[in-house]
C-alpha cells in the first residue's frame, strides 16, 4: 500500500500499519472505495493477534474474523445479512468495546458480534489481499476508554482531529 495524494491506495497484496497508537476500546472510522479484491480493516493488532473486518468486491458482503496466532484463524464469526455497495466511497465504522464488535456501513449496522474471549489492546492496520484495488481516506481512531483523551491526534500539526492516513507512517 502506498500513500497517494491525500488518500491511501492499495494494489495487490500488502499491509499498511499505523505505529502511533494502541487502543483497547476504540472506534475506527474511514471512507473506503473497493474496486476489486478484498481489504481487511484490522483492530486491536498486536503481533499476529487481531480482529479483522473484511470486504470483498465480488460478494459485496462484510465479514468479521479473528486471528490469535501465526496460523490460528477464526473465520466468519459474523457475516452481514445484506450486500454492501462496492465501487463507490462508503463510510465504514468498526467499534471494538469490551467483548462487543460492531460494524456500520454508511451509518447502518451490518454486523454485531460478542467475542467470549476478547482481544486486548493493540493498534490498527489495513491489509489488501490478492489482486486488490482499494482507496482509503479520512481515517479516524477514537478511544472509547473512560480514561481516554478522545480522538487520537494527527502526527502532522494542523491536520485536524484523528489520524488522517495520508500523514501516517507506513510500514
């Protein structure tokens, strides 16, 4: 994935990791346009451990999965009940709070899942799978912790509230 202008563009397989924060309870909100392939929006990332929300262009469904080790996956923990539009920008909002994981697309809840063994705090990242073409924009991470300071600040002065991906350091 490469920064291109003021948005993040992913082609083929790749990862973009934000190394500027760790969150337990959080909301990850972004604009996404998936042209082809699949993208994973990863929360509570710590090594190989993560929750990931996946979108695939050919199925237009949203799914939730969990990885707890290098080769330990729990796929299709939840799958949306209705298609999600592809090939246009949509707003995706992933909330991880305690044992609950919720996904909204354009303000409408499409997934709700209770994780009986919730993951601990971690970062965020994005993964493109196979022959993917995707655009990500206006990424905002908000801490939901009672002691949290509210929205995470940008690494660039004057860039506004939240993490704007164009300013994130990509690994």
